[in-house]
C-alpha cells in the first residue's frame, strides 16, 4: 500500500514539473484533497498533521531525486539516440534506480515521451541478481532450507506444537529428517540436517525475535541446534549439526533450550515493547512500529517518523523505558479472538498476518498492549536495563532506535565509565568538566596545527632565493635539482 501511494505522489510531482512548476506543490494540492474528501473520510482531517507531514517530506525528497536523476537520464537518452539505438540500456536504467533512487516506472515514462523504450528484461535481470545477492547475504549465517515441497508430507501430519512459553525442555519424537533438501531416514555424526519434531520448546525466528539456541538429545545421539525456522505456516524446522551418534526418524528426542540465551531474548523482546510504548508516550501514536529485531542483549526498533530525534527526546524515551523497568510492571499474555483484542486497543503491527485467534501481550496493562507471538519476561524489572546506543534514518519517514538490554547494556555503560575514568586521570580533570577540557584541547591542537603550517610555508618561502640562485641551465632552460 505504501509503495502504491508513493508512486501516485511521485507521478503528481512530476506532472507538476511538466506543467512548469519547479517548487513544492503538496501544501496546496493536499489541502484541496483534504477539503474535498473529509466528509467521506473524516480521518483525513483529524489526522491531517501526520498525513501532511509525511506527504510534504516525500515531495521534498523526490524533488531532490528528480533534480539529480533527470539530468543523468536526459544525457543517457541523448546518447541512446545519438548511437542510433531505440532502447535505453537496462544497465543505465538500473544505475539510475540503484544509485540515484530513480524509479523504473518514471524512467519508462520519460523514455516513452522521448520516443524510446527501455530494455526492461535486462533491467529485471539486474534487479533479480541484486535481490539474490541480498538474500544470500541475509542468509550467510544460515543453512539453506529445503524446497517447500519437501515439507508437505510433514505438515500433513499436523502442526508442530510449540510448548516453549512455559517449558525449556520437552519430550518429543522425530517426524522427519532432511539432508540437502532430501528426506532421509537418518543422519550421522558430522552431518548437517533439518529435523522435524512433533513438539518443541525451541522458538523459531519470527515476529522480529531471533531463533533459540540449544540441543536436541536422544538415545545415542546429540544434535546442536544452529537455527530454527518456520519454512511453511505451522511447521517448525530445526537446522542441526549431529555432534555425536546417529539420529533416525521416529526416534524419541528431547529439546533443550539454552536458558541464558532465551533469557536474553525475552529481555530484549519485552524491552522492544517497552521502548515502543515510550515512543508513543513521547511522540504520539502516529509514531508506530514498522519493523523490529531482537536477540539476547540487543533490540532494534523501526518506527514511522520523518525527522531525527533530538538528544533530549532520545534521553526522554530512554528514561521512560527504564522507569517502566524500575516500576516492575506486570507482563501478562492472553489468547483471545482478534476482534476482542482490537476492541481492547491491542496494536497489530506492520503487515503481520493474524488468524481469528491471537496472543495479546500486556506490559503494565493498557500502557503497552500488542499482538505478539514472541517470548517475554514475567515482569518488566526482569528486563534489567535499557541503554539506547543509536538512532538513525532508515528510509523516507522511518527512523531506527538501537538499544542494548540487560547485561549487555550494563557492560557498555561499564566500558564507558572506564573510558571516562581514564580521561579524568590523564587530564587531571573532574568528570563534569571533561567536555569543556576536551574542547579546549581540541581548539589548542587546531591552533597549533595552523601555526606549524604557517611556519612550514614561511620556511619554504625563505628557501626560494637560495634555490633560485643555485639554478642550473641546460638547453636554454633553468632548473633546480634536489640532487
């Protein structure tokens, strides 16, 4: 939906450029649309501040793209005609898209207006190659899962039951084994394999939470769990390395979750909910989550917002988050119909697919209420500490907050404390005066560098007469040699 809206806005922006309007027009155009539509869609007016903010920012961004890309495209189209070709090379269209953010749809339109076409097949091949590289990079630390057809017979046996919300170990049975994507009846020591179980306590990567680490053990075998995924809905696949013995289909097995890693993951996931609620409290409900990732000791939260957060705002979000930790808010989960959850105000997040029945996680009651299938702490105090270490842009109207959680947050603060202690000792300056002292030293260093540069320049000039006097002549030309 966002992609289509962005295309519509960009077409309108370019249409205004073709009419001779060089500057921004959305403040006038969007206001007219609002007035025409508000009777049928009241939220267009009630949510005008947020809608207009994002629209105006999109126009400014795309106007810059148009300025940079149009001149390059015009040159490329001119060269195409000059060479007697009827189609712009796919590589040139891809360069515009990949380097300058120039949409292929716009390149096609402009080329058509110029009486040319675009080698779309070559462009699509380059785009596919780029996507393939990105997928390979994203999965570089994972083993490739088998083709989906390999899972059909296992999924037909029923869903994998996840019992890891309350247990870290469970008895289960091996339903299937895949090696190199092929179903086999056993896997031996040293082999990499996928193992399908009837039940598991190992959390499969989903909802922004990384997969559990752990073991699968049974009579005469031990498997190290490298990754846990859901290759098809309802089925959990465990990527394992057979560290000892041999595992066979229908063998009894026990899943064992790495308790320390799980604890860190639950801290980070609950911390993500807390930071999200803090963002709402500071920035308002329009700053809603658009993506997340959390693992033991770390959380990353993307949210819709069009400008950088000030240091004061960032500190306020961090303080509210840690106050929630200090207040030891109750964390509760309920499974209920989705209509009831939404009536209670639960947030359904960024394009997630939900069934008729959902799991709702509350932290401090309605203060943080989200639909979520991840694992969580029992109370907010168990999160430990939230230390926001980064905030940056991740695209048009999207920001990202990164934070360390629990012991990782403590270790980071301890490392910073050690650095401050070293500086106070070396500079013989109290901690509260360090910023001023460092600024003074930097200014002194800069002034010293200027003096040195001036001295070297003066020394060089003073050498010029002597060098000129020592000049030799050869072939009617005077020259100075350093030999």
